[in-house]
């Protein structure tokens, strides 16, 4: 059945114009005046934009002795209800586990997704096996590899391993990603804070100051430069990290930075809240920062030195957060945001005049589609693109509340915030998944999006070389214990 979105104003990353959009067989078939189809969607007074892409989610992920509560079903429902039509989730092998086996697990988890999805692969350990599996991962359409510079003793990779993996990425045309925090310093600060009797959620923020992020971001950028590869820095939360990215870009390096909506909207005062649960629910890494850091992130989005707004959606219930009563290092790290990213960014970005509507589309969809090499299948309103479209009502308002959210957790870190600008109708590959503000989940409709590698720097693949004495890695099973 063909569909047409009529009477709206199309907003893309590069232009704004009035036209109808005709959809056939999951794709955009035509764009122009006066189009007709079997089913008409009225977009009078609305903007018609590429569906959002959230390139940073952790759905049903084994982490810190538990699993994040939103899975691909509730997570994708939350995504579409907020205008996001694609997520890129982190496939996370436990140290010692085969990358291909981990993909199998993520394939099984994602079968009930309502919207399309792709994966990044996490490099949580380094060995000849990992080295040899990386090309096979790329062949499966997973062309980005995440490295944790924090979570020492669990997910963290050392510099020699990171350098070796970055070189491997360079020759495969894959994009390395980093979680940039100095894990050694964080571990030291955590131990000292606990020794001094600081065991509450506020100590989480003290243990991860902006300096640990700035240092690690600089280090990752320099290592990427020496390995000859671009770099994508996830959850850039502070001026120190932003400054490193700006400087690298000015030198001609392809380094990308990704602020989260949480860091743009919420600040460190949340951790001083007298209610333990309130503060613990907001524990994530990196932690929320002060106003100066927020201003830096907004400036980066405006100036183009930061390119993408994501969520790092990793949702834990209050009960799970309470694993850390008496020891903040055991509070599962993570917050939600999938559902609220686009309305919040519209409210705090477009409505305040910080971002144009076209910039809004760029940072919520188009830029990451280009960075991850899936443009214009995703992130575009052009003939032939997937019909992932949000009809956005700039006049619709709501107050964010856990009681009407799709996420499976029992609270919302944005509770009580008023947003103006909401999705009215959302299409995922031509299927209506939000109809007049009502979510119509289609579990299983979502498909895996395979991505091509970028042009490889060096097609002649290298041979395995041991970097230093092999790290002792024991199969820990799933979930990764102690992580
Ligand atoms: N940070 C979080 O807060 N949660 C998941 C992983 C991460 O790096
Ligand atoms: Zn007509
Ligand atoms: Zn991270
Ligand atoms: Zn993350």
C-alpha cells in the first residue's frame, strides 16, 4: 500500500521546503507537489524530517553484575515514541568471548525491535583471535569498534591494545570509537573516596572529574593519529574533551564528538540531592557536569566541532541502582533518554535559538548516518531512501513523566521537564509506528542495517603481533562478573 505525507514542510540537514512525500515499498518514492496515494497522512502545520538515529544505546546489556532493563522491544518502543527510528547498540563480548559469538547473542536479542538497528562491536580484550575475527565482523556489516579506556579490570583496554586495534581498524576501513576516561585514575580516586568514607552517589562524580576525560580524549586522539585512523569519541561531556577534539579537527584530523542529551540538559547538582535514590538514578559515566561544560557542548554543536547528540541509553531500575547502597562504585552506571532526546533537543536547542531546524536534523540524524556510512539510506529525505520519517508537531507539548513512558524502568531522569515539539506520526521503513502521538509497536519489524567499511587506508592486511605479555583473560561467562 502506498502512503503520502501531505501538506507538511520538509526539513533536512541542508534545506527547508514545502512538498508531499510519497512512500512505496518501505522507501521514499517521490517528493513534490500534489502527490496522491492509498493512504494520506496529514502534516498540516508540521515539519517532515528524517527519523532520528541514536548511535549510542545499551539494550539488555550485561553490565556491573546485572542487565540493563530496556531491551530491544521496550527500547525500540521508547525510541519511536520520541521520533527516533534507528538505534545503534553496542555488541559487548565479555572478555575472553569470541566476537562472532557475541554477534549471535545480539542477533537473538534484537528480533523483536520495532525500528531498524545496527551494532558497534566492543573490543573488551585483545588477542590473536580478536585480531583475526575483526575482518569477519566487518564483513557482517559491523564497521565500528568501541574501546573502553575505563572500567579497569573489566572492559578496559590498555594503550598497547588500543593502538593495535586502531591500526587494525585503519586497514579494515572501520571506525574506532572510544569511551574516553582514564580508568587507572578513576580506580585510584574511587579507592581513596571509599577509604575516606565517601560512599554515596555524589562521590561517583568526584571520582570522574573532567580531567580524566580530557586526558583520555587527548591520548585516544594522538593514538588514532599515529595509527592513521579517524576517531569517534562517545559521550563527550566536558570542555577538556571538547577542546582536544576541536584542536585535532583544526589540525585536519577526522575526530568526531558526541554529547549526550543528559549532559546538555542536566547538571552535577543532581548528585547533591538529599534523596539517595534520586542521585543514584542519575549515576552514569561520565557524570553530569557544571554549567560551563554544558555551555561548551552547546557551543560545539553550534560551531560544528561536535557533530552528534546521542543518549547512551542504559536504563536500570531503582532496585538495580540500590546494588550500590553503601558503595557508589557498585551503582550500575547508566541513564535513559531514548524517548526524550529529540523533544528535549528541540525545546532546549531549536526553541532557544541555539540550533536551527536544519542543524537539529543534522545532529539527531544526518551527521551520524554519514559518519557511520549509511547515508542516504538513513538520515535523508530523498527518493530511494528508507522511509524512516518523523512528522513533527512544533506546537505539541507535554511534561515528561515516568508514568507515561515506554521505557520499562520506574522513573525518568527528566521527570517534570516541559517540552514543546513532539512527534505526531512516525514511520519506520514505511510502517506507521506512531499514529497521532500513539505508539503502535510492530515487534519484529525492525531490521539489522549492515554498513560498508570506509575506504581502507591499507588493503594489505597485517599479520598478528603480540603487543606485550598476554593479559590473563578467563572466560567469565555472561553476564561479565564484577563488570
Ligand atoms: N556509561 C554508562 O553510564 N553506562 C553504560 C556504559 C558507560 O560507559
Ligand atoms: Zn490533488
Ligand atoms: Zn561509555
Ligand atoms: Zn555507552
